[in-house]
């Protein structure tokens, strides 16, 4: 039976990867070429209770995050939030030296700062590995410069300004990352539109096949799983291209289907509500009015 390691502190991660003791207990920049994962097994699994921002290339193996995996041959930026499950499948025959940086941030370091809440608003901390950020050379230099500035600050004499300066650099790092992610969404326009088309087809099939009556509204998670992407990545993609989130899209598709039934059949509002997976017709009427500013009955009457 494979062991899943639980790493509660940055010091535990350093020991886990055979690194020297961290210079600061709550934040650490690690040279990825110095990381040595346990090699007594061909794969290593762990859960860590801190944030990690990783800029990596030439990793000796495959990282698996959820149901997705990615072979890190080129430089990419990935983001891991506390309590996420990670697995590394180690390729002992791969001799290419891994390089890059790992920035480890314990949540306690952010305590009583604006980033405590703000960092949770960044969707990319919940993306899958294959949704990582591919950096241009210019973008990579910007990120590396910020990482080194953070390292210099915690390595110097700690004073009352140290945390504020590091938080400012970390905030800048996250803002740049969001900008670069948006650039990546736009430069992958063709593949993104193909993904959106698949999303629309999945919803159409779900409604046309009568799955609502048996299963109710499709969940964001179930749709994302069928598209082989994470729910957060799907949500960001939809917001950038359509200014609506995934739940809004699903609800709008349901309302379109309801309008079709109201305008072309003699089914009662209650019958339509049940067919759409609503246990209580009042819930359907409330959603319909919130989306159309009309009750289902008023909408039907407008066609008569």
C-alpha cells in the first residue's frame, strides 16, 4: 500500500525533499534542481498545507493532479493551494536535470494582510496540471525577478517592513500571473472555441435526452469532468469569452429550454418544472422570473 505523506509546514517539505532547513519558517524559495523526492518508491503522493508556486522545466517524471497529468519538458508556472492532493510518478531512467523554482508560502504568513482573502480569489490555484501557465522568455524573466526579490527580502535582516515588502512582491507576482493567464487564454483562441463548442453540445445533449427529469440540473463539476478540465478553468474560460460563469450558462440553457416548452406545448407550468428537474414548481418560477423578468405564465400569455 502506497503511503500518502502529509506535510504541514515548510520545514517538513524541506526535510521531505532533502533540502537544508528553511531560512524562514513561513516562506521559502527553493532551487528546484536541488529537490530530491523520496526514491524508494516509483511514485510519491502527498498533501501539503501551504501554497506552492512552481516554475519548472525538465522534471524527472510526471506530476498527476486529480485525473490529469503533464510531462514538464518546458518552463511552466503552476499553482497549488493548501490541502490539494499531489502525486509524482518518478522516471528513474530520465537523466535530464530538472530546473526552476518553488515558492512555498504558509497561510500563516498572509495572516492579517489583504492577501489572506485575495489569494483565494485566484482561480488558477485550483487548475489542473495540464492547465498550467506557459511563459514566454520575457514573462519568465519578470516572474523570476519577483521570486528573487522575495528571497532577498526574507534573507536580509527581518524588521517591521519585511512582511509588508514580501506581501507586495507576492501580490505583484499574482497580478502578473493573472495577466499572463489571460494572454494564454487569448492566444489559444482556436482550442478554446473548440472547448466552448463541446461545452454547448454537452449541455444540449443533456437537455435533449431528458436527463433533467432523472438527474436534475447538471453540475459544474460533472460538465468539467466530461471536458477533462477543472471546474475553475472552465469558469475562467467562459468568463473571458462570454462574461458569464458556468452556472449562469447552465441556467440560461435551462431557461431557453423552458421557453421552448412554454411557447410550443400545452404542458402546464408544473409539468414543465418537473420535466426540468425541479421538485417544486415555485423554484422553477422564481428562477425563470429572475432570468426573464416575467413569470412562466406571463411569458406563455405573450404568445397567445
